[in-house]
């Protein structure tokens, strides 16, 4: 076996550390990998061996390679998912199961549907800014803004009653935040699962015009899906849609504040918000460890043979900082026109909520700097606390004033 020829500790440790003085930059080691070792064998903290792929061209091709499975089977890097998810968690499945589940929900996440949500997102954003302006300063932008906007959006999308949103938000925050006590996360996951299961049952009896209501009316009623599968889909969409949007909004605000020339360009020309969001998603790709796969058969990537059964880590943040794909990739340029960002992945598993996330970010970031043009940091970036132990990178708090 290939592992028997490897030293006890491979040369590339993973995850790799960021430079504490530059927390908005990916680990410096990513650049070395792209140049010297684009496919590198690593060992994760739980002892798993895997191959890290770091160049843009290789990562994008691998995301579309169906020989690289998303199923959590033997060899899959447990850094991402320690155990297989329940039926319905289609992020951990391959066709035909993935196709069946995704087909049921994709109609609720089209570009048209996302644009139909824009007025609601705008109303929500203005309400949150009004509330912030009434608070004593400094204000934590993560707690008061970056978390509140995506939470309200996902609640509306799923069909969570307004009266339940406080408890719902508390469970969501505990679910997504790494902790030294895993029972906290497991308890939150159990509470959320049971709540959503009851909600699906109620919507099966009395369908509502929301995602869970439609899944119950259109697919549960005819036996195409089970109540447990709908609940698992809801858990997956909730975790992905809330956590990623929260991190993306807060890191984007921080990045613009640290790039005043680019922020000034956006404030002078608000029509740049769409391209600014695309560039911020690329520059601050929040999937700091990328995504995991396992080879179902021998696969060659960048001239290296990945044996069947080996785990693979597709390093999205490294790919999005590849100068060959994005010239001068370390520089933030809100009018950048080159390259296709991998912030939402690529291929069959590209993020189903990408259009809605873009709308959230466009409204949340554009409106914030329009209504509070004097927004500024209270602490420099290197003094802030970051989510370094989470799959989704972000800042835990962002104290601001104006």
C-alpha cells in the first residue's frame, strides 16, 4: 500500500497556519504549494492522510471529476465531516441520490427567486441598520448585522415562524461554532433536528408557501421523500446558508475597511457593488480548508497519481489566489474582470444558494456603506478574534464605530 512507503509524519501538515499579523491573507504555505508542490500529501489532526490540491486549474477540474466522490466513506478526510450524514444531506452524496435531492430544491434557489427576495432583504437590512444606529458605540457588526441578516433570510426561506426565531437562532449559533465541548454542538444539532422535524410534520398537514411547505406538499405527499430526508435537507441548507453568509458579509466589510481606496471607488460608484461582491468572495474565500473528496478509482492530478480510496482536499482559497488564474491575485480589485472564482465551488456540487447569497451580500454591503459612510474599525485586524478552527473562516466579532 502507498501509505507504507510514507514517513510517519508527511512533510505537509494540515490545516496550515495563517500569519497572525495578516489574518485576511491565506496561510503563506499555500503559495509555496502552488509553485513547488501542487499536489501534496498531508496528515490531518485526526490522523487521516489526504492529498491537498492547490492550483486553480487543477482544483476546478477536480471539482467536476465524478471519480472524486463526495460520499463520506473510508478514506474521506474526516476534517470536513467526521461521519456520514443522514439521507437527504445531499452535499455528502453523489448521483443519482444527489441529483434527486438537488432537483427537489433547486427551483427555490434560481436567480429569479433570489431577485424576488431582494426587496425583503433590503427591508431587513434597513431595519438592522436603523437598530444599530440607535445603539451605543462601538457596535459589534457580527452580532448586530452579519448574523441577523442571513438568519432572517433563511428562516423566511424555510418557513420558520417568526415566534420561533430567537430559539432557532440560538441553536444555529451553537451548531456552527467550534467548541471544546462537542456535546454543545451535538445538543444544538439534536434540538434543531427535532424542531425542524415537527415543523415538517405541521407543514405536511397544512402546506405553506415556503421551501419546507413545498417539499412536504409536492414530494412528501406522494412518497418521493421522507420526513427525515426533508429535515436533513433543511439542516444542511440552514448550516450552509447561514454560516457562510455571516462569514462572507463580516469579512467583506473588514476587507473593504482595510482597503480604503477600493472602498472609496465603491462609495463613489455604487453600481460597482455586483463586481465588488464577486471580488470579495474570491479574495476572501471563506472555505479555508476547501472541500473534501475521496477517489473512487485511480486519478491523476497535476502529474501525480491519486490511488483509489485516498482522500483529497481541494484547496479553494489557494485556487482563488492563484496568479495564473487571477493576475496579481493578492490585490483586491473591485472591477476585476479576469477569472472565475471558486467561492461557490464548481460542477455538480456548486453551491445551490449562490444567487441568494449574492443578493444578501450586495444589499447588506452596499447599503451599509451608503447609509454609514464613516464606518470604521475600533481595533486593527490583527487584534480581532477569528474562527481559525472552523471549516468556514470568519471573524468572531467586528467592533465598529462611525
